[in-house]
C-alpha cells in the first residue's frame, strides 16, 4: 500500500494544497519551513475550491434561516475566561501578551456568536425570534502536538462550517433533528455521500462522570439530564435513517455531550472511518453568559440551550478524506478546473480554425463564470495528454475540438460520473452560443443548486496548469 497516493498527493496534483516538503526554487527551503507545521497552505486550485465551497455553504445556511457572521481571529483572554475555555481548554490554546494585556488566538467561534446574540437581543428585544441561528465559516487555531499532525487531516489551523442555535428547551429535540437533516442534505446533494447504515454511524459522545468538575464543566445532575435527553434524540434519528449508535465515554465537549457523524470512506490504506459533522448540546454557556437571565427578562420564564453544530466539521479534514475517497475527483462546482478544452491539431489547413474555435469556446465559458483551460494536442499525442489530465488536475468535463468537430460545428464532450467512476461521451452542436454545452454543465450543478440555491461561478483561465 505504500506506493498508493494519499490525500496530500491528490491535493498537490489539483493544486489544492502545497506539499510542505516541496522546495521553493532559489530560496532553497521547503514550503513547510515558512508556513510552520500544521498550518496548511492552500494554493490557486485550493483558493477556488474554498471560495466555491464558501458560496455554497453560506447560501445553504441563509436559505435555512441562519444569520451570517464573521468574527475576529484574536480575542482578549477575558472572553474565553467567561466561556470557561481558559479553565478547561487552555492547554489547546495559543495565549500571549500585547502591551501587558493577555490575548488568545480563538480556538472556537461560539463565545463571539453569543456576544452577537446578546447584542442583538439588547437592540431589538422580543422582535428577535427564537430559535436564533447564526453561521460562520470560522477560522480557528488549536494546539496539537507535532507528532500528531498529518497533512490536512490533523492540523493546528482549520476552518469550521460553524453555527450556533439558541433554542428554548421545548424545541431542542426538533432543532437537533433538523440539524441532522441539514447534514444529510449537504452530504448527499453536494458531495454525493449517502447517509445509510452501510457507511454511517452516530457516536454519542458522553462525559466521564468521574471527571465532572475537572475536565467537564457543570454538575453531575446537569450532565445526567443532558445525556439522557441527547441519547433519546440520537435513538430517534438512528431509527429514522436506519443507522447505528455507539457511545464514546469521555469524548464529550467540556461544556456538553454531542452526537458525532462517523462516516466510512475509502482511503489509501482501505476503508477508514472519519469523524465528519457534530451536533453538541450545551447547558453551560447559557448560564456563564447570563443568557438564561436575559431571555427570562424579555420572554418570560423560559429555559434555553445552545446547540453547537458543524455539518462538515473541519473543512480541511473533510477535504482530505473526500480526496482520498474519490481519488482526487471533486464535484463540478468545486473542481479547480471545471472544463478542459483539448485543441487537436492534425497538421492541415483546419488547424487555425481549431485554435480559433477552442479560444472562442474558452472565452464564452469564462464569460459564464467557469474555470477553463485550453491544451493543444495532436492525434499522436492525444492519448498521453488525456492520461496526464486524468492523473493530475482531473477536470469533470473534457471538450475535444479537432478538424472533424470544426467541419461539423460540434463539440465532443466527455463527462465524468463520480457514481460510476467513468466518463460518458456525447456530441453537442455549437453555434453563436454554447447552449447545448451549458445544459450539460447545468446538469452537473443541479444537485448543488437544489441544496443551496446557487451554482458558484468563479471564472479563471487555468491553461498554464494543463
């Protein structure tokens, strides 16, 4: 198995993430020397992937009633003292002093989200509807020992598709069920990963009762009630979706128990189980931030909880696992290069026309917001050029334009199907516009559009990459 590619090999081929041991020309040092261990550097392809994914996720959440936020990377340590992180999580945090004041690089987004909620409540009072849902593509940093770092899968700086829901106690079960449905929709429609008993289990992550008060915040009675409630919810979700539930004692967050989505994906060393999304039940932070008191003042006697949730979890870890599972193939909407145009020259009088048509198709696709490249080839070199494309940048669509296509005003299109792992070939007409080709492209985007309402378009000419 040692000769097989892993996720960082695929990332490097796609120009998604630079291998840390890649030498920088002239400077004579490796990329990892400058960025530091556990801080992945996303390259040009990675930039397009992440921006497209952000468009999808922001729209996905906005359509489901989440407000969108962006919070600072740095915070006064006072914020994380209030939340309890400095007492229960400090060993995983980066803490430092500026002008005799202590700051930290945020390890989590939740304290900021709660500040936003409290500020909103102060300004708009009972016009703020509960449950209150707030979402962020939040960049966080956590200390991990250097020996545990590995590619994109275990890092010190990562991004979460992070949201927090402040919900009345009576609606908590419905909210958690709705979050799991969001998780299912995202996995299946955007990434083609089915949620079923064959590849998914739910891990109910619980406290270690002997460590309540030291590693877990709150009282024994609070944890007992919260874990019983979450176990009942997990059982109902498992029954509905026909998946199994297991228990992980001591795996809870320090502020409450959680449900983790565990998914089996193919990897370089066989099938491996990955932790994907998480739904966390929090009865501690509402008290520490005095949310109970403020809600009672505005809405009357009402108990509230906070649901912490990330549908993908760590974006970096998810991308790493996904790349191994699909051997570097990314869905059309997120692929760094979406359409590769191969201009096939035969050494005849139509070669100039082949160049002209290829450039015109490229310009038209760029104007539609797509990422495209033109590669010149020949009849004798075509098979080798295609093999290189398929083993490196892996475009979902390959468009062939040669003398035959020029004469017939057609485009030969090869579309990759992730379900079958094969390409299907078809011929489409082209005229002043590319409507037939665009219909194929729109079909590729259909499930993403169904989930999020958008087809992210970030145009780029990536011809130098092929």
